[in-house]
C-alpha cells in the first residue's frame, strides 16, 4: 500500500516535556495529552501554544446517544441498562517507533483534528461487533488474530496464551450441554489471569496477558451472560491499566532489525489499538458513544498492506524496506483524502469502519451485517 503525499501542514514545536523526552507531542492546549496522562507540567517554548484548527468530525457522527442505543435493541436486548456508565477515561499515552507518521508528510498530530466523543452509526457498530466476535474463533482455528501474529509464539508459549487458546477452543466448540462448563472455565481463567499478572515483569509476558484478556473480554462482553459481563466490566479498569503499561514500556523500543522483532513490536501496536477499540465498542453499545477517539488517533501501526501476512523471514526482508508506520488518525484522514493507494486488508478496514461509517461501505467493499 502506498501513502501519497498531501499538502504539508504548519508545524508547531513540541512542549518542553515531550521535547526533552524525545516523544511525540499532540500540541493540545493548555496541556498536551502526554503531559495530562503522565501528570507532567506542560509548557511551550516562549509561551507559544499550539493553534487548534477547526475540529474535524467523524462522518459517522450522525445520531444522538438515545437514537443509537434504541436502534441496536436487537443486539443488546439481553443487557439491562442502568444509571452506571463505563469509565471512558483512557490511560493510553501516545508512543511511536520507527519511521514518522505518513512518511511523505511527517509530524502530523491527528488528535487535534478529532472530537472528544463520537457516536458511531448503527452499521459501524454492527460491523465492528461482527469483526471482534470472530477473533476467538480465528485464534482457536489458526492461532492468529489481527493483533496476534501467527508466528509470535513460535519459540515461547506464555501461560496466558495457553489459557486464551483453551478458552477460545472451548468457546468455539461449545454445545448447549457444555456451555455452562465453558463459561465456568472462562471465568476461572480470567480471574486467574487478573490475579497473576501483577507479578509480570517482562514485556513479553505483559503483551501475552493483554492479548489474553482482550479475547476473554470479547466473549464475556459480547456473548456472555449477565454474570460474565459483570466480571468483564470489573476487569475493564485492569485491561486499561495493563494496556497503559504495555504502551509505556514499548516507548523505548528502538527500530527493529529482524523479522521476529518486527512481529513482536507490531503485535504490541495492534494489541494496544484493539484494546482501545474493544473499550470503544462496548461503550458505544452501552452508552451510545465512545470517548477515547483522540487517544486512538495517536496510536501507530504498520500500514503496509500484506506485511502482517508474510510467513517467511526472506519475504519480510524484501518487503520491510517499504514499511510505513503511521498513526491511526493520520491513516484515516489520508484514506478519506484519497492518499492511501492499493488494496486494504481486514485490519485496515476494521480501523476505518468507525471513522467513516456506512456511507463508505461500498468503498470498503463491505456488506450490511444482518
């Protein structure tokens, strides 16, 4: 996939804290997102503040909270809405490795172009729900998902991933007679994971734990009974905390030099994004809106189509020179502006669905979900 250059945007220097830490700054005022997330003092050189352009709205913001929720009664009729709301304050902070976002148009700061909250349309919610619910089955059948590379655990299989595979397999093969036992196994493994992960010290173990909990959450939130949803809701704060730790610990990863290193780093990037999307989808279903749009827009991933699906080191060596690491928000805006050329893969389509909505379903080559 090729990202074509557009008109360069004006640039404003990073705040002092981000500049000293050599970190990406979104230049928001009075404090940038990174300083807010870390409790840092946010100041700009000579008192300069980033000029905020007119706020850009997702094209999918088309309905009010009540309209979205009412239109999804067929999906969420088994839920019992109450006055409690999900805490949508995201612990994610921007991190970025490798090449700059949109290599041909560097140093964009997408968070300033997106609103604080978004109400995705019904089509987008259903499409995202269908995609996420397919991940446990994909993992059980092929040991891969859009955020777990098929070769990620070739040499080492963490306990968290073993549990995730066991649960996913039991879930995908359950019958009416075995459903109760499947949910009991899911509950036990998720509780064990939450209790044990605090002892995790390595980045590899933390990544595996976050990936496993995402899979558990997908089953519990979107296809579980009331008890399973309650467990997942209690663990939502834990998932956000782990994602933030994974996010922070990955900040200092240098540019990768081998295929296995790239698989690991790209799996972290995608896992952080999918954690945020899972949170956003549940918030949209329950409340009618999501509130972590800005944080998601600042998350990076490799946009080069097909690179994730390469199965040999030799093929990666040939293709990696064309690798393009972009920020989620930059990718969305570039695609809408016609600067993303080539065929989209399923992961890229999943990222674009909540950004552009049903009006772009033909361009994304997606059908209505029944």
